[in-house]
């Protein structure tokens, strides 16, 4: 219900980029520029300084950004509280999830939740963890589910469950018979990696550095944005990869992939992310409780 121009301005001010804001909001850059121009005309004040291809908030812009964040948050809270008064569990549920969670866990969770609450209309945005966190911070998503810690201030992180990452390879690979694998053994091996911005990529790189293996020392033969694509490539024997153990349950049963624990073990957490101190509606609370139970069950399968 909040003025769309405030939403656009808030996104631009967070990224300090019209281009990134347009991508985030699924708008054209001219449309974003027009919205900002209208807001500046309304306030009769410049909100951004433009110089050498870069922008910065003016004093007025910083003031408007502060109020815009609060207004957007209050608008969402008002809508949620009014919906709660009706006593009916329904309406839109704007979710975002990183690729691993969205592809592997959420389809079943959302299907079961929808069956129990048919008047809920779920809209799911899928992207890497960085993208989802930014959308939550911009107030364009009610809740995010991510696989890496958030570095954006003003967000509340709630750990849901643990997930172990393992090395995957084809049954014909030389690693296939190992009971465990040390990170140092990956140096020089053909490796299939997730893309930059991926929670799995970030977490794996941190782990390798902690084991004194520089990510640049890996022989990366491909960078792919889809876990399903990575599994398909690894099945051909082209290389190995690191992936959630829970993602390869079916392939392990079929014998098309082998999962080998790392030594030391590589365990991360899946988390819910939402705005700090934001009122949580009955619908959102019910979904978080439901999803938490289901995700723990699936991670331990």
C-alpha cells in the first residue's frame, strides 16, 4: 500500500545504483529514473547527487531514506494486522529462497502448506542467497530462506536446521572408494563450482581457506548456477563438486553419484531472514513453524 515511488527510491538508495535497483525491482532503468524524478519534484529537493557515473544521497535523500524504511515497514505491518483481524488464514505470502532450498526442499513444503491453507497465495522468488537477502532488505519479500550468513545490517536471522556438504563424484572416479576426503586432496582435481553470490560457494570457499586451501588453487572447469546442472556434469565424470548431502539422496540410491564426507566435516545452517523488529503476521508465523519442522526432517533424511 505504500507509495511505489518510496519503494523504488529505497531500493536505489540502498544500492546507490539505478541499474541494480531496476534489476531488483524487475523494472526498466528509465522507469526507475522517472519514479525518482517524480519524488524529487514532489519534495522540491534533489535526493541524489550524480557525478562521473556514480550517485550519492544528498542530505535530503538520507532523511527520506530513513523515513522510507520506516514507512514501508509500517505499511507491511498494517496490512498484516488487518489480515489477522479477519481470522482467515489467507492472502499473499511473498517468499524468497536460495537455489538449493527452492529446488530441493520448498516444492514439497509449499504443496503441503497450500493443501492445509488453500486461501494462501504463495509467490516464490528464486535466486542466490545474496539476491534474496537484498530483496528482503528492500521490503519486496516477506521472508527469505538462505544457506549462508547474511552480511546486511537491519535483518533478523533465525537458524532453521543444519545441512552437511559432501564431495560428490561419479562411481568411476578415483575418489569414489574413499571413506572421507581431506580438502588438500582437491588441489589440481577438475572441479565444478557454483557461481559467485551462491551461499554454497561462499560457505565452501570459507571452509577451504580455513583448511589452508586457497579456492584459486582448485582446477575449476565449470561454474554453474544450478545444482541440478552440477549433478549432471559430475555424473559424466568431468569433475567433482561439493554439494548438500540431502540433495543427492536419489542419485546415491540409483548409484549415479557417490557422496564422500569431508574431513573435517563441512556443516552449514539454513536460515530464515526477515527485517529486524518487523511485526510477524499469523500467516508468516504459521509458515515459519511449519517449514522449520519439515526442513529439519528433510535435512536429516
